């Protein structure tokens, strides 16, 4: 790829194959601290947890808490523990989600305290289902104002979430629900591998990751591995989102723990169970936060606390590589 | 052979799965029910998961969540949430499983708010995919523990629509899916009357009776003419359930 290599290291307009296109071949590699500081301002709408129970960007979430971000709107289909932590830490003003809690343990104690009693402060809740949340992001990714669906007719969700509108299909005359586009200021996606520009590969559970990345104004990619550009572009079908949407690339191995990452590590169920118990009271949650988030300088500190024994227990040992593809063109 | 009420719920749920059907599986007990049905009477059933997975065989080890790596490895398809929901909205999904915090006599489920949603007494986690399955699947099966305060005359908030206020409510509001076909609890199995769409007790589990189920039902319980005991769990069924949940995390 001589043309691309000519552009390496510079943000420039390049001629590729005779067609003028913009190639931003500049490294966006940065520390997690800088990525959060720059691209998650107070008051931002942030989409995260797009892989449902897998590849949840906990490393990024903990950094958001450490930096004391405020008034965030959290967007995600389900949130397995991460939103509960951000709400309890006081980072969140509004939740746009289908489900917030702890998938194997039950209710989210901080979510309950905030929604029921305004502790640590009141939050606004915009209720969705997984489908309407996915459709909202899809509409955002399409640049469309809304998408109609037949889901949720007759439900309370249409009352408590006023952004969903009951309408009549102009062709059939039947009732439909209009789901408005959701356009996050930033989507944070955790992936297996990325190049320095943000061309990245995600496989395993996709959830709404592609729609979320395409819909967002900016994307922060958190990657288990940073690979050379040509290795990523060897399989362009697997690239999650064009790197032109990516604002920052962060190399953070184990960055989705205690959620799983296909091919890299499994889920630490015990961690979710322990959090559920320890976050029952405000004091318990503060102690949890002091230990696991505020008491460590960075994600490395979290992993040190977790211990090498746990990491070794969770590390994938039985690998199942797929068949390589042939992109031969000549 | 003695067994827990949760084991019997799994077994009763598995019996609702038809061979060759497309089943929206989800989490917890339904995951075990799908595994059991596949290994007994429904070897050709397909399982859908809202994280984007379609499986023709249960994962070799029962995952704690649908996104655990063993549930993706060996899948028939691993795609987006949107694509799975697309199959649901097209009307291709035969049956889905849903749980809830509260249910009412028409099978409406609340997993969102106890009390007024503007000032909730309890904030529950929310719909997840439940509202979508209830809206769009050809039929759905409710699985939940039976306690009087959770079996209410009317739920405070409809997250997953059952039969609304009965009769042809679903058609009137425009819902395409067929609604709930069974409610499986720790005490018995309810089915919905073909005309009124109200839940009728169809069977009571071993050790229970119509009266003991009535005592834990928060509305004036109707009973099917042919009500009787739920068929006992068989040795073979229990062995499979226990092999899928060896530590008893979900069923003990």
C-alpha cells in the first residue's frame, strides 16, 4: 500500500487509486487518562457497554470516575454494573438505557438509590428496550431522524419516555412507534485489536457496537492489542468503523475486566457477585470505590489489586482461530 | 428423586419448546430450559440471544450470561443485536422467555417501576429485550417465582405487554405478536383463556394445591376445568438440568 505509506504520520489529503480521498494516517494513540480528559467533557453524552455483557469498557469507566466527570448522559442497551458504578460515583445526570443492574446478581443498588432517593443526586431516566435503543443508534448512524418499529405498543415505556412517539403508518394506517436518532457525543468501544489510527477489529459479541460507533460524533477505541496498520487492513470487512470516526486509540490490555473479551479472557463472575454485596449500602459502595477505583492511579493499579492469579484463571487457554480469508484481487 | 421448585420450573419451561422452533432464549432459567429441550424432545430448536447470537446447540458449559465467550464460540451466527431483533420483528420467532418482578391476571409484566414511575418506590432494572419479545414473538412464556405481592390485579407499569386488559387488547393497540401462552411459577403453571385472555391455573406443582396457589395470587384466581398436578420431573430431565447447572447456581 505505497500510497498509504506515503501518508503515514501526516494528516493529509492523499490520492488513492486516482480518487481523491482524505486519509488521516496520523497516530491517535494516547493514554487512557488523556483520552478521557480530552474527549469526555462534563455534560457529554457517552455511549458505553455496547457489547452487552461482554467487552464493557470498565477501564474507561473507572478513569471517568477518577477524573470526577459530572453531568454525563450515559447511553447503552444494558449495563452490567458499569452504569451503577458511574451513577454511585456521582458522574451521571441522565441514563438512556434498556436495563441497568447486575446481570447475574440483580438490581443495581446505586441506580435504585439515585432514581428512588436522589442519592448521591437525582438522575433522569429515559426508558428503552434493547431494540429501541439499537434502533435509535441505527437512526443516528444512518443520519436519519427516526426509525419506526412495531415494538412496545401499549407499554408504559411510551409514557415514561416521551422521546418515543406513537404515530400512524401513513401507508397502512397502523400504529407504529417512532424512535428518534440517538447521537452520542462519544462512544467508547472496547475491541481486541486496533492500529494506531483507530482501524480496529471487534469479534465475538457485537451487540450495538457498530451502530454506536457509527452514530457517535467521536469514538474512543480501547484495544487489547495495537497492531500494524497492514495487519488490520488485511481484513477490511472486520473493521468496526472507519477510523475517520475515531478520536483516540488507547492500548489497555485486560481493559474490559471483569467482563469478558472473546479470545482473550473470560468473565470474572465472582467480581460481579462481590460488587453486588459490597454496594448494598452507600458506605459499602464508597469503600468499594476507594479500594478499586480512587485508591489506584490507573488501570494497571486495578489489575495489580486483582492479582496475577485471577488474571491467569481468566486468560483464554483453548484458542479457536478462524480460517484466514483470501482477499486476493489480481 | 427430590428436586427444587426451580428445577421443575426449568423442566416445565423446556416442555413449552417445540421441535424446530426458533426460540428467543435469554438468561438464567430459560438458558437451562433450552439446553434441556435440545437434549430431549426438541433437538432441532434454534436459540436466539439478544447480544447477537444464534445457536443450534447449547454451549458446552452453561454460561452465566449470554455474552460469555463459550456462548459465542460454536454459534451458528454471531451478529448485531439489531439483526436478532429484526428476525423478531419480521415475525419469525416462535417463542421467547421473559421473567418479571410483577405480573397481572392478563400476563402483563413490570420490570421497570414499583409505584408511580414519576416517583418510584423501587426502580427496577428495566426492559432489556423483554418488551421486544413480548411485543413481537409469536408467543411468549413467563417464568417467575410466585409470591402474592408480585402477582397483582394490575401491574404498576407495563414493561412487557401481555394481554393488556384482556380480549382483543393486543390487536387494538397494534401488537403483532400473540402474547403470553403460559406463566410458569414456583407453584404451578397458568395458561391464558382463548377468549378472555385471563390467566387460568392449569396445573399445580407437587406438594401444592389450587388453594395454596390461590393464597399466593393477588387476584381472584380462575382455575381451568381440567386443572391437575404438573407432571413430575423425570429422572432423565433432572440429570440433564443438573449436568447443565452442576453447582446449582440457578436452580438450588
